[in-house]
C-alpha cells in the first residue's frame, strides 16, 4: 500500500467532525514537521473570533475531544499546541522572489454512522470509522492525504522553486466558518494563485469516474443555513387540545411547503430541511419544534428568491398555527467560479499525469464548498484560482455514509498539483 | 400554609419523570413511616418484570437518578430501599374483619421545562421545578400530598375502622407500566373497592372550577403508543439528490395525514404525533426519522379504527418515499368506566365536605389514566370503583407547563376520600 | 307494496337537488290537493328574498329544471304554480280553537350519482335515480312519503282534532336557506309545537336499526360553509416558475392543515374541505383554486374556534404562497336541542306503535339539520319541539350514494307522528 | 403598423385552444392562398388517427367551434375545408432540384382568461382576446404572423431558390399531438433541414430581451402528462365519517409530495400538478379527485426517475387513504437538441439582421416544445435542425396570462429565417 493510501485510511479510521479535528491536526502537524516544515497550528492558522456562535464547542467539549484525540494515538504535544482550535498551515518558503500560491485541504468528516457490513471495503480491510456519528463520506480523508503527499514532493523540489506555497489543512468545511476563519487571519492577503481539489465531482452532470479529471468548476452554489425554532403551546391531546398550538404539525407543513418551492429559471436552486426535532412526549401536543434548513443558489438572485420563499412559508405557517418563531442564521458561503486562466494551468498539468485518460476542461460542483471563500479572496487580490475535480470510482454518492473511493486517484491528484505548482513556481517560469 | 400545601409544593419543586421518582418515593416513605406505617418500597410494590423495554432506564441512569435524589434531600436509607425501582405502598390493616379497599396516588411528572416568569405563583413563591425537563403539570404533586393527608387521617381513625386499606403511591402514570406493574405484583387481587382522585377534570365538558367535584367518570379512553422508525437513505441535496430517500419529508407527510384522520361516530377518537426527530445535519437529505405516536378511543372499535388508519398511512408513506419502517409498541392502557355504586358512595361523601358547593354525579376524563388498569382489575374481582374529579381553579390546562392550581382543593379532596372510606370501612357499616 | 313505500320509491326515482324540487313539489301538491288540502306553493311558502346568492339558480336553470319536472311526469299546472320556487305547505285547520303545531319534511336530494349494481335494491327493483348527480342518500324521499301519510291520516281525523297543524314540505335542507326561507315568511310565528323526523339517526352513538326510535336529539351541530377563492399567479413550470404563485399547492396545504385542526374538549367539532377545484391545465403553475369548506360545532364557542383556526390557516397559507384570497360565506345553520317536554310526548306516542320494540328517550343527530332553525323559532315563541330519530336498517351510512333503508319504518314513523299530534290536538286534550 | 404586427394582433384577438384553431387556420389559408400558395388543410396536413383520445373534441364541440370561427370573421369556405381538423401546410416548390426544408409555426393558445386592465397594451389598443379561457400567452400569435411574413418573402424570391420549403401552421402545440400528427402524415419524411422559432426564450438562463437572438437550443425537456383519478368513498363528515375514504385529502397529500420530489443531478427535472378537481359538495367527505400531472426531464433517465417517484407517491397515497386510482396517459413529447451545423447557419443569418445586436450561439428552452418531434424526425432522416430563440421585451413571463411582447421582433425573426433559407436554398448554394 502506498503512503497516501496509508495516510487516507488512518484518517478514515479516526474521522472528526468540524472543530473537533484534533487527532487529524496533530497527526498532520507531526508528519509535516517530520518532513522539515515549521508548522503553524490552531489560533495561528484560524481566527477563533470568526467562528460563529452556532458551531462553537464548549470548553468542556473541547477538553473531551482533545483527550479523545490523544487516546486515539495523537501526539499529546501537538494536540496541546492546537490550544483547542484545529487547523494546520505549512509554508514552503523557497527564499527566492516569486509568486505566493495556496492550496487548501479539508480535514473534517460528516455526522453519520458508518455502516458495518461485509463487502464494504473499510469494513473488510479494517479502516472503518472508530467514532460514532462520524464518517469521512466526503473524501476529506483523501484530500488530507493528498496535501501531505504534495508537501513531501514540494520539499524535495524546494531548490528548483521560487516564491512561497502555503498549504492549509482546514477544519470545518462542512459547516460554515472553516475557510472564513483562515481568510480572516490574513493568510490569503498576499496569495495570487489558489488551487483546491475535490475527489468525485462531476462533468457534464455525470460523476467523474477513475482516470478522469475536470480542470475547474464554475458553478459553485451559495449556501445559507438557518436553525428555525417554532414556539407553540403544549396541551393534552384529549383535554383542552383546542388551546394547544402544535409546533410539530407546523414544522411538518412548513417542511413540505419548503421542499415544494418552485425551481428558478436562471440556475440551480436547492433547499433542504435537513433536520426536525419536535415535541416532548407522545401524549402532549408538541409545544416546540426546531427545523434545520439550508438553501443554495447559483446566483445571488436565486439565493434571495429561495430565502424569500422560505421566510414567507415560515411566516405564513406561524400565522396558520398561531406560533412565534425565531432563528439562528449560520451565515452564507458564497457562490463562486474558477478562473479560466488557472483552469488552463491545471489542464496542462493534468495532461502530464498518465492516470488521467480523460481531461474535462470544466466540471460541476453542483453544490457548495467554502473553497469559494478563499477563491473569491484571491480573485479580489487580482489573482486566479481553480477548484479541480479528481475522478474516482466510488461505492456511493458523496455524503452517503457508505462512500469509499478508488485510492489510486490520490497519487494522481498529488502529481497534478505538483505539476501545476511547478509551472507557477518553477525557477525558469 | 397547611401541611398538604407544604407537601405539594415540596413535590412540585423536585419533580421526577416516570421510573425516576426516587426522591418522591423516599420522602413519601419517610413521612408514612413517621406516621406509623410499615411501608413497602420498590420491587415489593411493583413487578420490575412488567416494565416494558421502551421505558426502562439503564443501570447507569438509575444510579445517577438515585444520587440526584439524595442530593435533593432524600434520606439515603429510603433511597437505597427502592433498589432502583420507585413506588411505595402503605397498608392500614385495622386487624378487624372487613373489606379491602385501595387508593392510588401518582408521583411522576411531565417532561417539560417549567416557565420562570414573575406572576406565576411557583416562581413568585419559590417552588419552581429544580429539575430540567420536569414539571408537575398534571397535579400529581397534589395527588401525592392528598395521599399523605389521607394516610394521616386514617391512622388517627384506625380504631374506628375495619378491614384493610391499601394506599399506593404509584410511579410512571404518564407512561405505560406504572399501574400494571402494581397489579402484576398481585396487590389488587383481594381489593373490592377502588378510588382514585384527579385534580382538574371536567364535567359537562367544562373544566371543574374550585368548589366543585365530579363523583366518577365513565369515559376513559384507551391509549396506545408507538415509536415509529423510518429508514431512508442519505444523499447530498445538491449532488445525487435523486438517490436520497427523504425520511424527514415522509415523517412530515405522515404526521399531517395522521392528524387528518376522520373522527369516529361512535365516540371520542384521538391521535397525536407527539414527537418527530429526523435528519442528521442541514446539508444532507434526512436518512432517518422517528415519530412518537399515540392514539386513543372510547371503545375498542374506535381504537382499532385509529390504529388501522395510522398503519395504512405509515405503510403508504413508506411506499411513497421508498422507505422501510419498524416500530416499538408500548402497549395499551385500556378504556374503562367508574361504577355507579361507588359514584354514589363518593356523592354521599362529597356532600359532607362544605368546600364542595357543586357536586356533579358524573364527570369527564376526556382522556386516559392507568387508574383504569386497577379499576378494571377490581371490577374483575367483582368489586367497584370510581375515578373522582376534584374541581380546582388553575392557571392553565392540564399538561401545559404552566399549570398551577387552587391548593384549597387538597384538603377538600382528602376529606372526601376519608368520608368515603369511613362509609366503606366504618365498624358500624 | 303499501302507499308510503310507493310514494317513497317514486321520489327516490326522481331526486332533485336543492331549489330544483319542482317535480317533487308538484307531485306533493297534487296528492295533498287530492286529499282535500288547499295547498300553498312556491313564494307563498318560502321567502325568495331569503335565499342566499350562492345557492340561487339562474332564470335559465329554473326554466330548464321546470321543463325537466314536466318531462318526468309532473302536472304542468302545479309546476307552474311554483313560480320557480319549490316548497309546499298544507294546513289542517280544524276550525276549533286550539294549539298550532308544525311538522317539517324535506324534499331535496344529494349531488351524487347513484350506483347501478345488481344486488342494490333500487337497481333490482327499478327505482334507481333517473337524474345524474342526484340521489336520495339522506332519506328525504322517505320523509316526504311520511309527510303525505300523516296528511292523509290527519284529514281522516279532522273531526276529532282542534287547533291547526301546518305541514311543510321544505326544499333545500342540504344547503342553507330552506328552513330559513319558511321561517322568514312568517309561517312559524304562531307555532307552539314542532316535530321533525329523520330516518336512520343514532342513539348511544350507534346507528338506530329497524324497530327502534329515539324520541329527541339535543346535539345538533351548527354548520357554516365557505367558498374560498385563492388567487395566485400562473407561470410556466419550466420557464420563470419562480414567478408563479401556486394556488393549487396552497389549497392542498391548507386542506391538510384544516383537517388537522385539533378537537375541542367541550363538544363535537367537525371540519370538512368538501371540494377543491384548482388550476387550468397540466403545463401551468395553477393560478387559482377554490375550496369549499364547512365547519360545525356543538356550541357557539366550538364553532368560533373552528372558524378562527380555519381563517388563521387561510391567512397563513396566503402569506406562505404570497397569494390573495376572498370568500363567499353561505351563512350558518345554528346548533339546537329538542325539548324534554316534547320528547316525552313523542315517547308516549312511540310506545303505542308496536313496530318500535326499543324506545330510546334521547338520540344523536351527530350533525346538522336546519330543522334547528324552525325548532329555535318555536322555542323563541315559548313553544317546544323535538327532532325524532326513526330507526331503520340501511345499506350504507347516510350521505353514502348507496343508501337504501327498511321501508317498514315509514308506516311506523307516520303512526308515531299521528299519535303525537293526537295528544297535542285531541279535542279532549 | 406593419403587416406582421397587424396579423399578430388579429390572431391575438381571436385565440383558439388546441384542435379548435378553425378561425386561425381559415385566415392563414386565405392569406397564403392570396399570396399564390396552393394550401393543404385539415386531414391533408395532420393525421387525425394520431390524435390521442384525451384531447379529441366531440363532433358537437367541433361543430360549435367551426360556427364560432365563422361568426368571428373566418371565411366559411376555408373553415369548411378543415373538415373539422385545424392545420395548414403551404409548400414553396421552386421546381428546381434541391434540398427539402421545413419550418413550423404554432397556432394554438392557452386556456386562461386575459386580464382586462388599462395600461396593458392589448387592452389599451383594442386587441384583447374575445374568447373566454383563451389567450395567446406563449407567442404563437406572433409565430403565425412570422410564418405568413416568411411565406410572402419566399414567394417573392421563388425564382432565386431551389428545392422545396414546407411551411407548417401547426395546431395543438400546448397539448400532445400537434407535431406528431403532421409527422405521422409523412410530411417530414423527405425533410433534411428544419427550423422553428420561438419568441422570448432565454440564453445563459436569462430571458432574451429585444435585439437579441439565440441560434439554437439543446436543452429540450421531455414532457409527459397524466390525468390521475382517485376513487374514494363518500361519507357524511359528522356521521359515519370513519367509513369515508377522502380522495380530496389524498390528492392534496400527493400533490405536496410530488412537488417535493428531489432534483436530479444529471439535468433539469420538472414536475407539476397543474389541476385538481375533487369532491362533490361541502358536506360530504370527497369520494373522488382528479389530478392533472406533468413531468419533464432533460434526459430519459431523469424522466424515468420523475415518473417512478410520481407513481410511488400515487401508489403510497392510495394505500394511505385506502383508495383505488387509475390514470389516462397522454403520451410523451421527447427531449431533443438543435444541431450545431444548423445553429451555425442561423448564426450567419442572424448577423445579417441589424435589429439583432447580440447573437448568442446557444440559448435555453428550459422546457418542452413538440418541435422536438419534428426535429428528431429530421435528424433520423440524416438532416439537421435548430430551434431558435427570438429575443423580445415582454410584459410577463411566457404562460402568464398577461404576456405581451415587443412586436418589432416579428420582422427581425422573419428576416432571419429568410436569410437562413436563402443560404440553404440559394441557387448558388
């Protein structure tokens, strides 16, 4: 088994949800240090003040997660260096005048249980998730491994390169503040080239299989999340039920209406009521309900449309059921688009990697990634960037708990990135 | 403040949900022991084997609850005597030949948070619930106080009475197995007279205010509860969303359809989806949902109708969303009816209590109470019983978290029961 | 076949919906005239100005219905005498001082198609409905026959009776203005005794079978009907669908929420969305929807509760879908209750009819009848009345299109009414 | 006002729904005849046997519509020539060897009422629809005018052209069998070039304003329509309501669930419940409901997905409400895509028309058009075709009843088509 696959399986086995990536951060930092990098960690990488209230952990949770990381094999010294905030940055400073580039690798997992069934490779080959409600179903285990591979290769080539290359191992991509907290720290202020990779995207609206690559995507959706709290009134279902205000039924009605929001002709529009938690027991009309909602649009006008419709429905449902409601707004990850100039750099690099038999110039995100926050920042600097889709055969779609992929893509992705960075930072470039 | 009000407020302050009534049990046992009763506790009162799986606590939970009870002032010796099972029985054995009667007093609370607002008497006068998700919103604090009052009065009159009177301080009325576990222990096998009281029922379908009483109710509804688990399939809402199987929407649709079940012409039929918990995070199509459902009917045919409709809806919804489902059945508390003969005993007693200005012969439960389990058992023995409604002005309907009541009713209820028991057990009766 | 059965089957064969009862009116008037009554018809019976806009027919519709009546065998002279308004009144004026009583018999049918299947008696024995969307599924064919039987018997006994007896053959009971239009004409102003009968009611919430009778009902529900018009905006479902305002989905959501309105603890509460008509074609987001809603309550507070909830839902749904709405209010038929005094008169009469083996003192309407309008009027006069349930085995519940009944009940009902009127009007009473 | 605008306004004033286009057909035939064409009409243009049952008119309806056409100014001789089937074909046969091309112009309108409000140009300038439930809200009035303009220009140039050009004035585009019935007649068998135009499409997912054109679209959606009939059981809402089977609620639940069907990652997927008609009156639980459903997909797999989900929902809803259902399938208009080769022809033509300031190579249908039936046929012949979007400022989106457009586009569209046909049929081509 090659090194990247080994790394990936280790991270797969110990998945950590957003802002809990202490074991992963410590391992990444330990490995990078071993390569000769002088890593930054925790509050030196991310800006804690940028992390929104809804996703902050309590002191106690942080303490428990750090202890768990150590129990699961992390070096206590590196865990301690996080100061309670995951995130690692390694900078290859060639010492030579030249451009500043950045790459981003996510480390967080998704909050599902991984299935345990024979025939599913992580089960058969012993790298199933050890953590409940935690699974790498979005390929971030692979991304982290690719990042370590790139770091190793760059270090070998340091003498032939100019400028600086910043490698970010980012927490909390699946939530809202991972990339933002790094941007807010100022680390992207001088960056003019940006690349991120993602395993298993699409091109021409079909999943990218093994041996394919898409050099950039231009269809990022924005993403906004809300936790909506409906406040009704409890009553006994056989007593004065007429005095109840049924928050559970209100949530159900709102959810169906929200999922029935009409599409938008100008581009993709997606809404999802991802969670409902309503009621207190069987024999009481539910006095409260929480709905976790997200909506996305390919353009600001679409996102506004979806938001307007959702709030009309919430307002109307509250009226229909005589309820009050309030909500927590998680903020918005913006839409975005790769630059053709950088997609061409990637295209040239891809053609040098034999594993890629089919090179699509443009692919589809078909969703959201907070890489768009960094990409947009770099574009504001006058720079360029691309979000690259690495084809891989998989056992299920992204965000399905049973998501495993062809690990050969790791090496290929690493090679592609190294070639692209060589073009951007070569001393004869 | 009189003794019963003091007791009631103490119990109100330390409410405990079903099978967690360790502090209440210990205090009740301590007080009864102080009166001269030789109390039975825990497995000597209830049959642990009868308690259904869904409402059993883990060993660890029991340990924690017992510790909490001690922290909240319970005598550790009595807590220990529970052996992890709440419930207290005190028997007044007159030593004289005579009938065996039983009374039942519930001790459990409801799983809401009690509101903390000035103007609400428990808040103003310092007896607000100390326990989260726990509030006496069904008057059981008062019932327990009434039971202690009766115990005291009976002990004073022991010399003038014949036969035996069993006083049950029952756990877990709001769930399913409290009364059943006492019946299964055999304690009702020799009982020929049964009385239970409830604060704040109705008569002529209007709440009973202070200074009124209803001598019996004949409209108990059956009650059946199900926890239904819908199993769908996660997917990314912007990715292969067509592969998702949305258990959240299925639950929402089922809940609306269940609440739309048509009434039944033969009597009351009530359905409630009391809880829904669905989904894992905002950006995933919800792969699972749990629905907590109850349904009730005034006759077996009505209950069967409701059950049939609910399962048709679950089956159909599973089909519509291509889901699987399974469920946990909590069992059924039966319907039931007081006996006119015992209602007449209560009527005579009520007329001796000056506080009761209006005496309704028949009142309405309009719901379910597992007193029906004991009542039915006694009727099977050839005995008679009644479920008595004690009028009281209240600050909200039963099962509303802000439920406080006119405490003068406690003394009146106690007097009524003592008069009734005197008629049944008087040496010249 | 006896005369009443013959009458009933004739009316069954030619059913007519509200305000279209021209054939029935003409036949009733013809038969009554043949008995020696001097009948009043049309605007002499009902007050046309009282008939609400929503249920008025156009001149053209009236003309067509009158022509149809003649085609279906009505005497053109009597059809003409209706002047376009159905309704017949016959008064037995004994010429002797005495009380004034009234009885009411409905003539209208329901707007369903009658099933044509072998084994269904109207089909096998040749009295199936000849009119589309018209069927006597509420027993009014029988009521009219009973009224004719009573008229015949009273005429025979005219010499032994005192006072006046008014027999009303009423149109449009199933809609809103039948009884009201007669009351508004002033015909009930001097009436002190009122009786109406209905085949196939209930007692103890079970259908009354053959050989039973319930002497009065006290549980009339009020009934209010609304036609609600939702005004959205059309759009192409694949074009600018985001600009559509989907009135069809709004109506669907509102209907589910309306049917989910919680019961009321003080008595029966019933809501029904009886019709929805929405949209213009398959490939357009529906710009409009009409909902026909009714709600009923056993008490004014219940009716108000249901109305409040319905309008909250309409208002909220309009907000959720950004629609406007308006509605036509058909008015309200009130709740009501029979008088014990008249129920006792009926009880004595019932005991004289051998066919009635079981005589329930009180029965259940479990619904609405605009007999309550007349009953209430008589009660306001200081008089008394009763609404009597005539037991009959049936082939389906009331308002099911396949509703046939044991015709022996007709004779028994007629006898009961005659006995009751004899008690009220006997010269030695 | 130029000739094309005059034509368009005349057609706008007398809109006719599918298979009722007798006035339009007659006028088109009259005008073409005046130009020197020898037109074919009715069954010589379309194959009557191909017209599916659901959209056929009765003999009586056809007779009435033909009479109406005459009343509205159509020449009775041409109306008679339709033989009850709308549709006109004019062929420019140059007599010279050469390619066979075809163009298609739709004549039918949409079943809405046109708003009458000052400020809306058709109202202010006197060309509002005279026919109820009929409005040209999809630009077909303009398409027909463009077709007449092209016919006139081609006739002038006949001497400079070679081959044959078939101009189809097609009925029933908004329903299902218009284009199919022409293809089935064999008229496309020898056609190698196909062009159709549509006013007011989009490019880059934004509406095309005046002075723009899109040379072809490749995103036709398939379209399938179903009329679904749910069969429940009537019951009185206050009587034996438990025996009812509520088809109205079932339809409502199904509609919400159908509109909640998740998107498909491989392309556009659209569902619409366009109509619901349920129930018989207010006071009966609705025994039946009809739902008019359409669904579309950009690829066969998407259409299959939508169909599968819809039938799962229908099946599940029928189970949930214990109903039966059946449906009428209107068939499917296929998806399709313009050919780049023909788009290039159109692009060259567009650049010659000064009114077009912006020429998009590719535009969006974002929906369905049965031009795809003809286009696909021509492609099967080995030919090429394009579906061209003509930009125009409008007062509302397509399929909104208030849809008026910048009539200057008519002349520009006509010029574009003539230039394209000159390229294809020029004697020096």
